[in-house]
C-alpha cells in the first residue's frame, strides 16, 4: 500500500521516526519551508477470527494484506 503523508515541517522533525516505522520503501521525501511530505510503501497485516474451528477462537491469526 502506498501512503502519502504531509505534515508541517516543525512536526515532521519530531514525528519522522514514528512515520517511517514499518515502511518497506520510501519513494519520495521532500522538505519545503512549511511542509514535510513523504511517500512510503508499507505492508499492512490484519488479524481475523472468522472461519475458524471451535476452540481456536483465542489463538491470534495473522493474514498478510495486499501490497
């Protein structure tokens, strides 16, 4: 999944590490006078409890999301 994030420059410096966490790839990063913008590619995972045999409901199950 491609995500574009735009924040004020002063907040970008403070939040950069959190925003970049989990990014597989950074496609574009641009710092202007007032805004910092980054386009990153990330893979998301979801946890589902649907369609499971009885007794397995308490065990977490991870499913790989779309790219």
